[in-house]
């Protein structure tokens, strides 16, 4: 069973707070820790944003891929 330092249920946040909340949570992780995001759609655009803003700092793994729920594990390298 995976252990996560934080879990972000993305639909709980207003649109303008979603990505900042996720990145702030990620930035608080220690190296080697994981967070999980839970979303109601594929967070592919978030992945692209991570690739641009945090290159080489993370590993992204889909745990569940819809159709109603997407779960992603994000490891801080």
C-alpha cells in the first residue's frame, strides 16, 4: 500500500486555486516523498505544467484513469 505525504482532492478547490494548491503541496514534499491528486478529469494539462515548471523534479504515475475519477501519484525526486 502506498503512503502519501499529502492527498489533494482537486474538485474541492475553486478553479483559480487548483494548480497553485497542487504546486504548493508538491513544493512542501521532501525528496523521495509522494503526493496523490484525485480529480474528476484527466489532469494531462497539469502534467505538462509540471514538465515546464518542475523539470526533472518529479515522477508522475497514473493510478486510476477515469472515466469518473483520475488518481495520480507524484513523487518528488
